[in-house]
C-alpha cells in the first residue's frame, strides 16, 4: 500500500467546495485483499482501535453502515477503508469532519483516488499517513508491508502522539469558539499563522484576534494584567477586594514575607499565566521555599500573598459586561474505600469527556510530580486507598488544562460580585478580561462574607464557559464578535473571480480599473502579480489561492478581483469558499494532456468551479458551448449571459424572461455594448470608444470589455463608472503587458502579444487582417515546448495563409524539446498548408527571430510578434532603429509620448505574465514563465 501522490486543496476544487486532501493510493498486492477476504477479525481489530468507526454510515447512511459494508461477503477495498480511518482520526483529535470519497482509477488497476475532508492541513496529512500505518499493522504477517510499520510501533502511543500533534496545530478552544461565532454571523476569517492569530473580515473591514486578545485590546492593559503586583495596587486603590502581597527575589525573602503576611500564603510567578508555577495554602517556611522554587521556574520575581479561603471562580467580562461566571475545582479523585488513588485516576480518565490536552471538554488526570507533591502534603501515595468520600487533590490550581473541572454559576452570582468583576476589568482597561475571584459562596456579596481578587487575566480562556463540566454552556464568543462587528458593520468586500483559457488577465485588469473609477480601492491578482490600488506589490504568476488570501488580508482594499487559473485550481483549489460574482470567458484547447486533463469537457469541469461558488451572479460567455452548459451547475441568484451574436436564441429568451445579459448590437454609429436586466434595455458604450479595442477592430477585447462590464454591473457599480473605466483603459504595455500592445513609432507597425495557444494566436491573426496595412504582414511565431505536437500544429494552422512571411522560433525554455524542434514542427505544418518555402524562416532563438522580423519590416508593413520574454522582447521593439534612421539626437524636447512611456516601462523592468524566475544578462532582462496559465 503506497501513497503515490498527495494534493491538498485549500478551498473549492473539483472534489468538494471545502478543504480536502486527495491521495493517489496504490494497494499493490492488497488489491486482492478486500475486507471480506481479510475477515471479521480484521474488521473487529480495526473497530477496537477506533471505536468511532461504528458510527460511520457510509453508503447505508445510518450508524453502523460502514462496519456492515466491511463485513459483507466481498467487503470493501482498503483505499475506501483508509478514507474512513483518516476522517475518524481527525474526529478523535477534536475536528468535525465527515466527507470522503474513494474511486478506483480506471486505467490503473489497484490504484485509487482517496479524497477526505480536513480541518488543519498538517493534521490532515498526518491522518492519512497514520491511517495507512494502522491498516497495515492489522494485516496478517505474511502480507504486512514491513517498511510501513516499524517493529516497535505501538498504536495507543501513535494515536495519542497524533492527537497532541493535531492540537498543537489546531486552533485552541477559545480561538475556535470565536471563529465559530464569526461563521454564525457570516463573517469570513483567515488564519494568519500557525498559532492563534486570526483575521476576521476582509480588507479594510478586518479585525484581528489572537486567542481572546483583540486588535482593540490596549497594550498597556495587557502589561498591567501581567504585572500582578501593579494590578493588586490599582485594584486595592479603588477599594476592590485584593489579598495583601509582597514581591520577592529570593527564597529567604519569600519566607520572611510569608511570616509578615501570616500563614497560610500563596506563591506565584510575577508574570505567569494559565496557573503555571502557583502553589497555594503554604503553611511552613519549607513549603514556601518549595513554592518559591516552583514559581521561579516561570519568572525571575515571585509574589507571596495572603491565602484566601474559598472556591476559585473565573468571572469573564466582555465590553464592560459580565457574560459568564464559572466555579473551578482542581483535579482530584474521591475515595470509595476500595480503590487506590492510581486506580481512581484510571477510573476518572475513563470518562468519555476526558481526553488529551484540549481534545475534549475535560483533560485527563496525570500522576506527575505536582500530583506527588499534593499527595505528600495529604500524607498519601498513589497506592493509598482513600476512605469513602475523602477528596484527594492532585493539583493546587483549578485550571482545566491540568485536569480541573468547571461548573457554571452565571445565573446565581450575586450582583455585588458581578459589579466588582466589571469594575476590576475596567480599572485595568481590558476589552476582554477574566477575574480570578476566591469566595466561599458566589451567591453572597463579597462585602458581607469576604473573598478577594487573585488576579486579572488578559486573553482569558473560554473553554470553561463554552463547555463546562456541569451547568449551562455560555456563548461568550458571541459578545466579542458583536463588539468587534456591531450590527450593520460590514465585514466582507465584494469579490469577483474570473477564469478562461484566454482573455482573463485583460478582463481582470479592466474590472479592477472600473472599480477604481467607481471609488473603490481594488485588490487584483493576475498572471503577472498582485496589485493593490493599481500598484504591484508582488511579482510573478499570482492566480492561485495564496494570492487570493494575500489580497483579502490587505488592510487597504475594499474590492477584490481574482484572476483564477486552471493550474491553481488543479493544484490547490480556490483561495476563497465563495465569491459574489464568478465569470468564465471561454474554454479553448490549451494545456490538454497535462495533469490529467485531456479533453475540453474535462477542462470545462475545472473552470466551472468559479461559477459553482458564485453567490450573486454567474457571468457566462453564451457563445462558447462549453461555457453555456455551466449554467446548470451554479446556484447563483442571477445568471448573466454575454453574447456577441444579437440573434442568439437562448439569450433572447433569457432577456424576454427578465434575465440579465450583455449583448453586442449593431447601430448606425457602430457596435454598441448593451445591458439587459429585469426588462430594462441599457445602451452602455460604443465599442470604438474603448481604446483597448483599437476602434472596435479587436473583437476579442470587445468581448473582454463586455464581460468586465457585465461583472461590474452585477457587483452594483454605477453605469457612469463602468463607462469611464472602459474609456480610460487601454492596451499599452504599461497597463496590459503582452496583451495586444501596439507600437507605431517605427515606419511600420508592431503588434505585440503573449498568445501561446491556437485560439489566442487565431484571435490576433484575425485582428491583423482587420487592421489597415499598406505593405506586408509578417509574423514571428512560436509555441510552448510542453504542449502536444497537435497543439503546436494548431497554432500554425491559426496563422497559415494570413501572412506574407513567417518566422518560426522557440521559447528560451525548451521544456523537454530539442533546440529547434518546435520551429521545425511548425514550419513543416505551414508547408503542409500551402505556405511556400521562401515565405518561411526558421530562427530558433527568440531575440534573433525578433531582430530578423524588425529588420525585414519596411514602411507600411505590420509585424505581429508572439513573445515569451516580454520585457526583453518589448525592449527590442522600442529600441530598434530601422535602416537609414539615425540614432535619435539628444534634444531638449521630450520624445513622442508613446515611445517615452514604453522605454520608461521597460527600463523599470516591469515583470509581467506567469514567470517563475528572472535572469539578467547584458542585453536586458530575460524572464521565463511557468506554463500553467
């Protein structure tokens, strides 16, 4: 049984709309050993190891269904069993995950796709590995893989180690309760580190928490709460009940202080927390010395204070109100006159509510050094048999994390005690704070029966209130979230996501530009970087989940545009669980034969994820059959069709039914982009007024503009802002590098594009035919080396017969090809299609090929360059000097605006489009890209 491959999906993917892990599992010889053949003994041993499997319903959809399935005549295969075990392992670690799906891979006998839900990435991965080991450990010796299960492997130890490992990476109980309260209020959240730092809300609306400290918590208040001596003084000065105390630095000072204060006393670290290092009810100098040593492990200075009689209570105050009160009892056992203390501990730990660490409501008791000290004080040992009803304390403090119990007393606390707690937290200045209060009876006023405040806590734990051992559970996280996000306060930013084979980068840039014109501060992810308010903050191909989270975490943005690529969807899914508007521009032949995607239909299934998670509107290109079919897979409230065919029958019926659409209509003054919604007919803009369309000739950019307009309209942006955005967005190298850039400062015109598949190349070839050209049309052609031969030939098909001369080259990155293999293959295809030998040049090197194209171009010609290293190639274009044209002299007047602008951009080494590295040479900057759109 081998795990051949693993993919971790952080968001919506082809397998689920929530985080899942996918394993490619090879059962090898175990393909011949389904559970029916392994027998009931194997199943029983597995259930004994993980009793919770008995609750799994599987296909029977009722508890016990999975066990029944395993014990059927044939049973089920171990890939399916591993799925359930990985889920159950996470369950025993405290995670609520249930989803799984296992399927055999048709063309690979014994190989399975195993998908299961996870809550925390590392925990989910470890669960799959431990599941594999457990299943193998239970196999008969003759078929057990020796290299997977070590000889000294112990299941109980491995299980507990996994639980502790999971808990170290999972959100703590307090943070988890706050996240749950946020989810209940539809507030999004992002985990910002491996601990408890969490962002609630998006962009400029975000608030942060770390455990129960919020972004609004005063640093001074936290410092005061950690300074127990100063806290004691402040509270005492306000007349609040506090014990007398002294700060000491040596054991001798501690003993003298104890005698002055009067026994019994308490010793505790000066700045400790979670009850660490505290010793109570110390009655002798020897005990004080021991208590000092214990406290000194956690702090250089130690506090000695008078011991207050009574039960330990935690009073939780949020935003100036007491929201919960809990009585805490230290970990203990109660004698029955029959069992030893060690046996009583085992009996107590059998309580299903007790687990490892924070796994469950209660924590297991342990007979460690602190327990031995408490037993020694009571003059008993672990082998002693306490009398019936005798209480043996194993801890001096009542923290739940050391085995204590909690009883809710919120409904019975005396009003004076309630007010006292509120005053104390206000005096310290905390927005969320806990008061540790000792009293013999919480239902009576401290003014009449005494009692005192031990300390005030910043970042108080919520576990005891959310899941008390006894009494009513309290929603203490809700008031914190309501404090951070009062009713009516926004927490989300509008999110638009779009995908497609071609045009998505231009469309995403258009939409972000429109949003900026509307007054938003947009965050944009594209194939060339992350942009915040129009400024690039990160370079590279940023079209996956990491960049999406990066944008949503930025505190400036209030609008997000996420270009979402096929590669990211296949590797890790989407970075957000939902979007407001999702759009698919087209599905064309590109990257087929890679990563298990062999057909357009399979590619469409991946790309439609974007509209599957759209909530408000799904924008679909109705002119692409594969995109049109996606309308049946979205739950968006509105579907908006985009069509360049005013006679489109389905769109016509959709409009007549009151649906939303964006159509291209012919008028006396040209072509008009028109919106339809709820019966309204809204003329938006003439296409020739959009600079990026080259006066309406670039039909692919007309379509991109229509999709951007439809998305903007569906996100509630004003019509005048949409018009202004489209009229001010152009296709210069600066604004859209490698996307139909035009350079007109030479005697001939250069059309510069990044097209790298047959559809994109064909679109640019069509544009080249529509442009007015008095001379020849020349093209510099290539194709990525990792594409199929068929794809490279189709690129040649897209230009054949449309140009007067063809220069065939290759990319710098060969991607497994021979140095001249791609240009020779495409040249051969051009010959097959009737292009004469004299019209074809094979120049493999990109720089040499572009120089050749520039050199042969004459006045009136059009040179179409399909470039790979965009910055370097653009520099070649703008710095080229045609024959007979001297170097430009130094003059006081500035050069032509376009040339000056282009040079400035290139000199700044603008880094666009899907690049995984930068190599500098004497000629400029060469950038290679990761061909995974």
